């Protein structure tokens, strides 16, 4: 089994599954992309981390990191090891310095925790072969068999439109502190665009 390292490439609202988001992971040393549908709560955490925004109170993933740090447990990596019927099976690989454990989690939680712990995300090559895509410079997906010579990376990881959607979602869930953080980030990004 060959592991391939991935990085977070982008996050956007899913056009096909209402109420869900798509996170796109990209090979660190390659052209394939791996889109994964995640829940809004996981998308909020990932967006906050990507945009370097902090919630005034610890979110669940921050609580998990604080708890782990208190007991000397470190998440070494997140490993997407299997896919079946559109479900990505993911493990956190953690250690206390003596023992190592693989703990099953959702792909969205795993990616959010990878960003929280600043650890690597890996995928089994068979998963990437089965579910990976190639996006050309126009955003058109093709199979992994016809590799283009140039793939243009997006300029922004999370768009203002997607941040606005996440802000409305936070407001509807009465997560006003998170909504305020996202609102402030949107204002800053819009002011940068105006210049």
C-alpha cells in the first residue's frame, strides 16, 4: 500500500448536495485532486483555520487538541485509507511517545484535525486512483488517465461567496461568535479587493 501526501486546495459550497461542502485535496507531488463532501460544521472549522481566524471560545477540534496536548498525545497524520460507496474511511494516527493508535473518524473531522494539529494528510494510492480527478485550467474535470501538462492552482482557498454562506450557516445555528469572525474576515478581504 502506497501512501500519497495531500494538501488542502480549496473549500466551497456543494452545488450537488444541499447543505454540504466540498473540500478539494491535491497531491503534494502530483496533479490529481480528491474532492470530498463534508458537513457544514467541519467546513466551518476548516474555513476558520485556513483563513487564520480564531473563535473566542475553543471549538470542538480545539478542545480535542487541548485535551491531547494535556496528556502528551500527538496526532502524527491523517490517513484516508479506503473509499466505498462514496464514503471515505479515515484514521487519525496518534501516539503518546510509546504507543501508536489508528482512530477512525470522518474525512471532514480528520482534515479539520490535520489542520488543527498541523500534521500531514495521506491517502492510499488506490483511493486516489478510484476517486481522484484532474482539473484543467478551466476547472473541467477529467479522468486521471489523461494527465494535462499544466494544471493551474486556484488563487484563493475559500472564496468570499463561500465565507458568506458559512457566515449565514453560523448565524442560523446561533453561532454568533463564529459568524462575527467570518464577517470580519469578509470585510477585510473586500477592502483588499477594493484597493
